[in-house]
C-alpha cells in the first residue's frame, strides 16, 4: 500500500484555525516533524488544504 510522508516546513502561527486543526489531524505539531500516512483521498484532501505549510513525498513499497 502506498504511503505519504508529510513534513511541516512552515509555522502555523497566524494561520486559519481550520488549517491548524488539519495539521493536528495529520499528526504534525512541531516544525520539522514528519508523519507517515496512508495515501487515500481523505488524507490527500487534508494535505491539499495545508499544502503551503507542508512538504509531501510519496513512498513506495520498499521505502521507509
């Protein structure tokens, strides 16, 4: 199953409350923190909403 590695690269300070909550739902709390998430439409939608704050990398089967 494909996975996404999402990394918080910009601070959520002074951002919309909805975007802050989305980051928390993605498991991102601190700057530079990474989260490995399943690649599904729900996660893709959350990542798209905060794409200006995060860096995304798609992981294949053998990647960690």
